[in-house]
């Protein structure tokens, strides 16, 4: 006479073992939080002076360009506050011969000023 006995595993205690779905959710939330913090950090650095931002970018390499919407962030961070029709902000530049400087506000109201930016190398 042969008899078989079924052995049951004891029921796990609630909370003693997490199902794999909960682990995946925890990992996904952690990754989303890390991504958000890195995104906010890069956006903050983009709003800093160009010298500061370039020092940061020299150390991190091309990875942020692949991970973040870099161009959109850059355009938003560097948009400035000027709108069409606003007066240009005043600035002072040295003369080429070094004899003094010229200020934009000195031309306001009596001459048209054309600013040309470019590289002629």
C-alpha cells in the first residue's frame, strides 16, 4: 500500500517578502526621482554664467545630451526677459584703439545703431 503525503509550504508572513511587481515599482520610482533631480540640476546650471556651465559640461561629457531634452532646456534657461519692441539693454564696450569706450545709451534718440555679431576667422 502506497500513500503520498502532500507537503505545503507555510504561508509567508505579510510584508516579509515583497512580490516582484513591488520591487519593479520601487525601482521605477527611484529612477524617476533620480532623473528628475539630475534634470533640475542641469537646468539650474544652465541658468548660471556661461563660464560656470562650461566647467560643469567639461566634466560630465556628452551623456546629458542623450538623456535630457537639452535644446529645449537651453532655450528656456537662456531666453532672457526681452520681448519684441523692448529697448535694448545698455552696455559699454572699449574702442578698438583703446582710447576710451562707447556706451549704447549715448546713441539713444539721435542715431540708428546696428550690432553685428559673428566670427570672421
